[in-house]
C-alpha cells in the first residue's frame, strides 16, 4: 500500500480489526519511510453482471434504470417506495449471488415481472403489455386468465427455465 503522505511503497500493517457488521476490515498502517500512520479499509467488491440486450449490445447493470421501470409500471398505483426499493434490491441480490458475468436482459424482465406480480397486478399487466409487445386485446385476456389461474412461481424458478 502506497503511503498517502510521502508515496513510499514500504508500509506495514500494525493493527487489523473487523467492523461491527463483519463486512469490512480496518487496517492501521505505518510508513517505514516517513513514520506516519494512516488507516485503510478492505471490503469485498461485488460487481453486478453486464446486461446483454436483445440486439447484442452490453451495458452495466443499473439499479436506477430498474427503479425507472418499476416507477413507470406503478404510475399512480398505491405501492410504497420501500416495497419498490426492496424489490429492486431482491433483483440485484439475485444477480449478484448468481455470479454470472453476463445476464440477458430478458431474464431481468422476467425478474421484474415476478416482482410486479407480487406488488401490484395492474402494474404487472402494464409492464407485461410492453415487455411482451401485446398487439391485440386477446393478449390482455390471455394474461389475465394466466394471472387468475396460475400459482405464483418463486423467483428461483425463473432461472431454471430453459432459454
């Protein structure tokens, strides 16, 4: 670790402690050249996967973009912001724990649909109508019939389906 005071690369760890949450390590260091002390923090870096769009383009995962999709679907619907934040976090955690470097945007859409189905049926249908490119009133009827008769699938089931 480079000393922030003199730039020397000769530093020593003199004390290490895990924080209260257990997700970071605090290290006290001393520079061998200038003898000054400084603190560094070590945390795990979890990178969400790249999203592969239907046209083959790749982009970084964006919680903001996910929030925007929920906001549009839930426009004027009585769903608290905390529930939307929790849904976005569940999707983000699912992607992180999956460990894949790339995820098709289609899978993100399925996860969003699953969360919307739990939060608000109207928002679910709104999102599905755009996501699945409904063209006819029959598309809506079929979605409503499926919604009424199908048991709710678990979020883990979404990744077990063949592509």
